[in-house]
C-alpha cells in the first residue's frame, strides 16, 4: 500500500532556530495534510495542501506541496518550546477516506 | 463544539475479557474513524464509518468489532485480545465534504495483560 516517508525521524534544535521536516511519497498524491501531536496528546490537524506547488503559511509555519505532488515540507521559523511534538504528514492511500500517516518527525526544542 | 470525546482514558483488560471503547462527537460530522497507534509510530487506520455505515475495514482482526449506533457515537467492542493489541486507540471524525480534515479524540490507552 501507500507509504509516506518523513525525514528526519528526530530533530533537536535550540529555541529560536528554524526547523524543517520533509515528507516523500513514491506515488503522486492528490492531497496532503499535516498534523501535530504533542507528547501524550492526540493528532491535531494543521493544514491541507491540494494544488501542485502550493505554499501556505500559518504564522511561523510554512507548508509546501511539491510541483510533482510527491513531496511536501513543513518549515517552522524561530522555534519555540510550544512547538515540541511529533509532526506527521498524511495522505490518501488510494481510496476515499483512506488516510496513511507518514512516519513522523519528533521535534525537541532546547530552551 | 469542536471536541471529540473518548471513554475510558485508560483500560487494562485480560485476554478473556470483553470491553468496549466509546467515542462521541457533536460537530455534525458524518464520517467517523478508529485508529490504532503504537508507541513512537504513526496512527494506523482501522475502520471508517460514513453516514453510520461501515465503509472501510482495513483487514482488522475480528476480535475488534466496530459499531456506530447513531451519527454522534462510535464504539469499538473488544474481545479475546492479545498483548500485542496494547496501544492507544484514537477516534476521529470529519465532515463528509472534508474527509482529510479529521478531528481526533484524546484516545484510550489500552493494555492487554
């Protein structure tokens, strides 16, 4: 089935540094979503990207969808301790309502 | 109200027990989902209900039995589970027109002894 890989698996940054996680698929995606899961918490929807080359911003977060719709990235500018958590991309896995989550990137921010 | 609630928060059960997990949402969402999440892994889709009908079963063993009594409620009945079934069970819901924007509940942490 659909596999969505994320890199890096873990990232430690000093507070104030930038952070980027990448999501890669071997197949073309119709859309991609990003979720954040805080330690001990549940996934929280952040955004959905649909169009080739789409870029969306939410305050310090910038989301991009690749031109070929096979990859996506999430960039956080000037990380804060509240950004700590695991960031997952998610994509439809070949069927309506079937969602496959990426492997996730765990972000640790050192104050 | 943008909340999905799940009960219980924690559950410990033996391999011969029968128990149920419950999920409730009052957002008017007509799609509801069960996911299983093992430690340090992404959520894995188990079941999808659409308009109270089971639309997706991701080849889940029959010891897991979902039920959708009405548009706000989703249950997961558990019977004869194995220790490897210990995990966080997450419920989610979404609008039918925005199935990829899912709202998750806090989950039930299940331990099978």
